[in-house]
C-alpha cells in the first residue's frame, strides 16, 4: 500500500504502508503523482488522504475494504460532495443519494480519503485529465469505471473518526456542466439548464454554452485483464439455498420452474410456494406437488389473498438456508445457474445479486459482473442475513416500485447489489394467470387522476433526492405531453400540476396506511 498525503491540490508527501519510508516524487501535483505511482507500482493499493486526516486513517481495515482489485472507495467528511446535487436532475440511479452511515455504492468520490488499485488507474488515460482537479479526476474515474465493472463505494470505515472535517471544495457551475457533457449525452445539459431555471430561478447560460467546448472523446477503460473470474476451486456445495415463488394461476409454467430447480447442480433445500386464490374455500390447483417426487422439500401455502408483496413476505418468514433465490413462476434456467451465481457472488464478496433475466427477443450480451442500480424480485439471490432484516413494503401492493424499494433497503443496510449475466434466465412473460380479481385503487374514481402512479411517487419520496424527483417530474411532463390529443401546452401544464399534487397526496396516504 502507498499513501498520498495531500492538501489543497498539492502533495505533501508519499509514504509506504507503514508511513515511515517516504517515496520520492518529482511533482507536487496530485493528479500527476496519482498516475505516476500507478505506472511505477503494479498491483498496489494507492490511498489518498487529506493531511489533516492522516492520524484518523483506519489502516487495519484497508485489506477488508479493498478485498478485490476492482474496488474504488472513499469517504467524504463534509455534508456535500464535490459534484453538486444538481446531478440528480440527470441521474435517476440510487448512486447519488448516498447513505453516509454505511458502506454505500456510489461513484461520488471524495479527496478527503480513499483508495484504489494501481492496475485500475492504469486502465485510464492520463491525457484525458489535463488541467483537471483531483476531485474531478476521482469522480470521473469512478463514474466511467462503474459502468465497466469497477465497484465504487462511500466507506465510513476508512476513518476511525468520520466526524473530523477537512476543507472542502465544490465543483463550479462550469465544472458541473463540463462533467455532464463528458459523461452523459448532451441533451442532459439542456435539462440541467432548464430545471435550474424552473426550480431554483438560476439562469446558467454561460456555463451551459461553455460546456459544449468540452471534449467528449474520453477513452473507455478496459478492465478485461483485471476481470475477476469465479474461482473454479470455490466450493458452494456446503452452501444451502431456499427458493421462494409467489404464484397465481400458472400451473404449467410453475411446473417447468420446479423441473429446472430439480436439475440444478446445487439443489435447493426448500422451495417455498405461496399460491394465491381469492376464492374462499378454494383448493390448490398444483396437484403435482403431491403426486410427484421432488429432490427438495416443498413448503406450499394456499392463501385467499392476492398480492406479490404479501406473498413474498410470507415466504421469507419460512426460510432456513444461507441463501434465498427469489424466483418468478414463469422463468426457465440452465442446470448450473444457482452454482454459477453463488460462485460469482463469493468471488466479489456480494450478498445480493440480480441475475440476467431476458425475454426471447432480447439481445444477449455477457458482461463482467457490475454494480446494479435496481433489483429484480423474481430473479435475484440474497443472503439470509439480509432477508431477515427487511421486507417488501406492503404500501406498493398492486402497484409498481416494490422491487426497487427492496433494493434500496438492501443498500441502506450497507450491502451492495451485483448484476450477473453469466447465468442467464429466460423470462417467458406468461399471460396473467386465473383467479385474479380486479384491483380497485382508492383514487380510481377521483375526478383528477394522479400522475404518476402513487406507488411510483411513493418510491420517489422514499428513495430519491429532491433534484432527482424534480428531474423525473420534468421528463414525465415532457413525455406524457406527446400522448395527449389536446396540444394546448398551458392547459396541459396546469392539469398536470394538479395530477402531480394528487399523486403526492395519495403517495403519502399509502405511506401512512402501513405505519
């Protein structure tokens, strides 16, 4: 490990792990030293730290934090990050709404303290960062790296005292627009300009125009040589896994799911099936659960209530194994799917992952395992330690957003979610099964219909920043306008404001209903 002690864009000194032997450098420019050390020392952890924080560096935790090569982590001791909160106008992912109390996935990096492997830095072109500040470079590397397999985190354990603050610098309006032009499509700069004027009464025409002189030709980092391959010697044979499946009226499809599970090289211990049929006194339609022999224990419950959130929560109360595979009742998968997934998760130290689940017509591409911005409740694996702490929020029942909300609960526990494309699942998108009754929402007969759906609004309120919500609002208003017969933009705008307000009202009512 090599430690760069820096202060106000200048290198103070560079030490080895013991902080006793100083390493000679030819410049005091932090960015130049950063890349130079990556060239001089291969496969070495490079840590940067503000000189004011050096006595609080948590050296004993470094090996645990950087447990594989493709990790970049930092911790910001200030309340605000270098990249302004306006980035929420253009990015809807969970990565910009950081929970600083736990290890949290984010590309928002801080120069206060952090680190990454020198081989990771070697995958980036230093010429892309001429005359850029260290803060800008760190955020750019993380932003570009995350999309290609770099795992980036805010990690409070980097410091023994995370409340000690160092001097903080924020990106100027010019740097923010330059960052957006370099890392997003150009149209997003227009939205930041518009949203800043609309919601903040800030007109930033000059920074916006100057950003178009920014070069977008940033070289793509290639981590192929650093890619973590699931060790063939990793044994998951001792790992136990339960499968939970909510189902309703899909007898044949569910049968095929059970057949695929029975053929797994890593057999489930329990398959927990929650069958839903709202008809009081009805009997199970799944006769093959009793008529056929299965190589796992089936826990079957028939309930007279519809709702995937309720069904999954009931199933989660019955788990016994180390891992839980959350499965839809209309998927198909190869015989090594569970084994491959658990090996990959073990290699990356993940306790939650969503597996690739595509339809027949979807383009199939295999990528390295990535940090994932959502969660799939019908194609994911989570550890028992996670499943015992959280549940699917019943407020989302019969709506949308429960998957993403469950994923946010996972992240706020200090866990990450990976996306694994090596074990592909086929989603048949079966027609809705029988026994379904029409769901009548409490806002259904209102004169002013809420827009967006109150469950979507509830997800936004719970899990997104103010800027993300307002950015979503702008895009919703624009996209929905194209679907209207009445093209009077003024009438449309005032009507949509009313519908947005009703959505907020019902979202809060849903939230209160489960408290």
